[in-house]
């Protein structure tokens, strides 16, 4: 027999209004505006766009406020919103070599065409908290340097001239890019599908796995061939126009990881590659993605699978923080009936155990029989 | 004739690009200043949906899906018959509608110059200025390596 237990509506409604109150906080402090979050917490907004898998700054900012700054909750909100919108199609592939670059560094070549552009980076800061920022000091305009715009070829193209690096990843001619928002995950999966999952994967999870490869669990000797951040043009083919319609620009971060490779039965010694591409400015995530992409190519390159980062099913099945939080957090929801069943079972087993461990003595048994 | 058609298409695409990249506020302000007519019949939208953004493996290899972006589109018909379209990133419906009207007006030979000079050109200058500023700010962070001689010889 199943008995539905009702109740809790008033408690839930009151909890939600309490949440709204606590979210707003002290009313004497001005409420945050979305443009303040977009402008001043830009990298948090970028993370929500990247892992929410939806490029829309204002929506990501709204999600951050609504979630009280809980990033995974914000990502969850954005993912849920996505499902309410119709789909217009797939863009033409973006061209990162034509990016309006805002940062571009290479750890493999000092002097490369286009140069090393540090851009707005935390690198080389002293990581000292800034009391002036706390006091709301004015910030000077950045310096400008005018000059000819230099072409900025991808570092992979420079290495390719010597033939010592594998080409950009190709798929068979007739391959249609897989889409994890349309089809369920199946293992083993093609590299294009893996990259889609990694691009929306949890930054912390991918960072830890990337770190594990550096510490020796599937070591693959990575170098940052190049990181570039900037805006790329987005275009969409539509039936009503004779040309691809320009949609505007989006900011992305690309990481080309170059890995030493001593060769295997399947491939000669050469540099192999891992690729990272994420929404917004997020080089930690792009680098972690590239490390994981390379590690996950183990079977393609004929390497032994010895570590977690190389295990495709393990990595991809656990990289999505919305799925992960859903399954972990559901544990706090009522499991009264399940637990009741477990309790009965454990009581019975315990009774059997005790009966086995302390068998009743013969006289006692006789007494009991009488 | 073929050449002219291709040039027209390239110019129309460039105008649509400028409109898509400009803010709705800028478009509305210039529209009002220019006194452009905005009467048009909405054939579709304005409506917001998703476009899945594609990248390429390794930067230049096979395409893969990266994630989605919000896009708002509109299609309008002018009283004079021209049909205009807009697709632009974001959720600004007023901008999508006005940009579609601009695209329709652009196709009217009697209106094209007006749309180009009063709307597209100022929008494009603002975008170019912002682009150049960003470029110059980034260029100031370029590393100029130099070497120092160490030791006796």
C-alpha cells in the first residue's frame, strides 16, 4: 500500500519568501544592477555563460544575482532557461585566427608573428589585497599604443611548417558534428562530442583532472602553444538570405596545448595537441579543457589507459556540474519510505546476526520450549 | 550584372553586420535623429531563440558544437513591398525590428543612401573607434623583449 503524505506547502512558500529576503539582504545597501555585475564581475558572468552553455551576459548576471552568487545554482538556472527557447540553427564555425585579440601569449615561442600580448591578466600581479579598491578609488584609463595591426597566425601553423606537429583534428568527410543537447551520451564518443561536453564541463573538475595529468597520472608533457582571448564574428546560414547572416561578435578563449609524444604503434614521434575553446575570458578553463582533451585521446594515439583523466566515460559522465549537483543534492529530499524499508532490513539482519553470534544455550532453549 | 549583384550583397551584408553589432540604444537614437520611417508590417517575430555556436577542433579542423547563444530575429515588409530581415545576438526585440526595417529600407534604391549615411555610417564609425581603442589598449601590453649581456665575454 502506498500512502501519499501531503503538507509543507506553507513551509515551502515561506522558505521561498525568506530566500528572497536574504537574497536582497540589508535594505539600506543599494540593490545590485545587472549592468554592474556584467561590467564588474565579468569573469563570474563568463563562467556562468560557459558552463551554462548559453552566451548571454545579462541572463548570466541575472542568474548570479538570483542564485545569491552560487555559481552552480546560477549555471543551473541558465541551463533551465535555454530549454524554453526555440532553436534557429547552427552557426558557421568561428574563425579564431581572425579574432580581435585582447590577449595572446605563447609559452613555446618568444618571438612569434603578432607578439606576446598580455592583455588584462592576473599574471604577474602580486596577489595582495588592494585596500584602495575597497575604498572605491578611481581607476586610470589604460595606456594605448598605436601602430600597424600585425597578423597573428596560430602557433600550431608555425610548428606545422616543420611537419613536427599533428594537423588540426579532422573527422571523416561526411561526419555531422554530434550534439549532446540532442542525443544522449554514448561511449566511446567522437572527439567533437567530447569537446562539446568539456566546453560546458565544470571548471573545478577539469582543472583537477588536468592537474592530475601534470602530476604523473597520464603524463603527456604539455606546453601552452598559445592562448588567445578576444572577439570572433558569428554567422548563420538562413534560407531567406543568399549569404550567411552576421549575428555580431562573441568573446571566447582558445588554448592550443602542444604535447610531446614519443610515438606509438599508431603514430610517429611528433608533437600532439589538446584543444580548449570556451565562452568568455577563462584561460584556466580553456587550459584544463585542452589538457583533458589530450589525455582523452589516449586510445586514438595508442597510449595505455592508466589514469582517471584518460578514462572517457569517467571524465565525460562526471564533468557536468548540473547533473552532478542534481544527483548529489537530491539526497537531501525526503527518502522517508526508502529509509523505512532499509531500517526494517537492517533490524532484521541485525537480529539474525545476533542470533548467529550468541546462539541461545541449550537449557535456555529447553526452558523456552517449556 | 553579376558583379553588381555580388557587390550589392556584400554591402547589404556589411550593413546587417553593423546593425547586429550596434546597441539598440544607438540604433534608436540615430533612427530618431534621421527621421527614418519605421512603419512596416511584421511578418515574423521579433522572437528570441538559440543559435548553437560552432568551433573547429584545433582551430582549423572539423567543426564541433561549443554552446548556444541567444539570438533575436525579425522580418518585416514595407508599404513599398521590400522585405527586410534581422538576426542579432541578444534579446533586444526593438533593435531586431528596427534593424529589419533598416534592411528593408536599404533595399529600396530611393532610400539606400539615406540609410547608409544617416544610420550605417555613424554606427560603423562608432564601432571602428571602439575597435581601434581596444586594439591600442591591447597593443600597449605587448612584451618588448630585450637581452642583457652578462659576464666577461
